[in-house]
C-alpha cells in the first residue's frame, strides 16, 4: 500500500475553484416557496427543490431580553456568519412572565392565565419581520418546557390538554402566513407521562390552522423527539439534544444513527449540542467547551447524515448582560460573544455544503481506520460515487479504503476547518490511501476531500 502524505505538498490557498462560489445558495430564500422535506426524506428543501441547510443559532431569551436595537444587531451578525435559523421562545424560562421584558411589555397579561400580552405579540411580529428582512427563519417554541413540566425550571406550569390546544390554535391562526417560521414544540423536556398529551394538543392546535410550516420537537439532554413523537403526523423532522456532557461520537451513535434507522424515514438534526464556553458537565473543574468541540459536533453530525445543525454559545442563549444573574457559569456579555472562534468557523462547513449535493450522499461507515493507535474519537466520512468528505478529529495517519468505483482516479484535497484554507488538489489513483494529517497536535482536526 502506497504511503501518501501531503505535508510537503500542502500549499494553502484562499478559496480555490472547489469552493469559490457565492457563500449562500440564495440571498432571497423566501422566493423559493415554503420549506418541505425532500424526496429522500432525509433533508430539507424549498418548494422549488432548492436545498435548505438548517444552520441554527440558540437564542432562547431573545424575545424577552433584547430591545429592537439589540435584535437588529444580533440578526445582522448571525446572517453574516451564514446562519439560516434562529431558535427562540415565546414563553421563556428565566424571567417572570408577568413582569416587563426589555421592550416594556410582559409576555402574559396579569391575572389572565395564558393570555399573551398584545404588546408582546406585536414585538414578536416585529422580530419575525426583522428576521425575514435578513433572510432568516425563526425556530419558534411556543413555550419553554417548564410551562408544562416544571422540574428544574422556574415555571409556572400553565397548560393542560385543553388550554394547550387553544393556545396552539391562536398561534397557528396568527402566524400561518409568515414565510419564515419553523415550529419547535418542547423546550428541554421529555414527552412522557402527562407531557405527551399536552404537547400533542399544542402541536395539533397549531397545525389545525397552519399547514404552511415545518414542525419538530426539542427534548432534554441526550434524548430525541423520536422517543415519543416519531409516529405523530405533526412531527416533520426529528431533533435531538446531544447536550453538554458527552465529548465523543458515541452520543451520535446513540441518537443520530438510531433516528436515521427509524421508519418512516424522517430528517434529523442536533438541536442543542455542547455550547461554546459552557462548563463541561456543568462543572467548572471539568473545563469549558471550546471551538474544537463545536467543530467536532458540527462535522460528526453533518457527515453522520444530519439535515442540519444548531450552534450554541453559553453567553448568548441567555442573553447575559449587566444586571442579570449568570446561568451555567456564563462569564462574558452576549454582545461580546457574537464573534467567538467556534461560531466564526461554521461558515467553512457551509461552503462545503454549498458545493456538494448532500441530499445524494450517505454516511460511509468503516472506510476510515487510524494507523497510529489514535483512539480519542471517531473519524467520519460522507459521500457517494462522485465525492467523499472525511473528517479527522486528530491523530497522525489514517487509512482510507475506497470502493471499486474510484479506481479510475480522483482529486484529493485537504481543508483546514479552522480557517477554511485548502491545499492544491492532487490527482490520485490509490484505492487504499495511507494519509498523514498535514498538521498534528492537540485540537488539530482536518478534512479530506476526494472528488472525481
């Protein structure tokens, strides 16, 4: 077997022909029609068959804690980084529902149980229009999970099956014609016990009057929506939360691969992976997740067959700012955290996705094997008969075993996921590659691209 190393050949260039197309597939996403599940039942697309990448950001407290000026600043920043979806909550977790938000209107009217404040609704309308202006979808949660099942949240528990359906109908009627909504039930909670009937009622209430928007469910850590709702007609795609404790691909074997093997087939994505700058296991002594951890969850899940990915930053999800208590050991203000390293590196994956048809690819199990005893985490590969994308989380050398369909030769190229730079493409014919990573060391992950 030929040993193949690109260390001496590694000439980095800015954006060669492979990835030199425009950053976005479309600057006017809502001209493509509504979102839908594609023909493969694995991915999302617009009505005109234009592919859609769900690249989300976690902004749970945006509606309650940001002024209009803050919202515009945040959305402009996220659009520039390639995000397509902003996840937020109508009835949030952290503050009382009957005290004024940053815009001066409480979410609920006092003494009216579950009556949304008309002024707060007007603010939600404005946020949706502002997101539309920036070409962004809003992954909209009707209520955080503690409003149904308090557990560790502030509550209060507001809904039963009847009131949940009424509330859902109200939201469905009001927002059916907005072009940029993706409904997300749940909110860090399971769907067992009494929760199942209540979440079903709320989802069905929305769908009674709004058939225009996709819908999913956000569960608690290390769980998936499929655990309770996979067979429900309202669940268009599965969402799981890999959470803030696991550090390896093992969590994706448990959740992502399991969901991809379910029937009927539905798309699936990680709606809450480890947040950048959050403490590992929620304990300071274990350190914090960094950009490397973000990159691993991104590439391992997307090359594992997910239809999208949601980034999160510990300081941003809660919109941490002066005068607010820190949750999960947040330590920087939200507006000072908009350009954290891991967040800025997401666009490099977007460029890959923009240049390869992921809807025609599949996870390629078993073609990558370390040759240096590296056992820190799994490498993953994805592709088809015309391209293969491999992600190596580390190590020094790897074997890549190709199928017979590649025996006519192909071009090989390395990509640095930290800065998006690429090596010069090199013609190859080996069916069993022995590749050495261009750079070795802690947090030195690499992407190998093979293309006919």
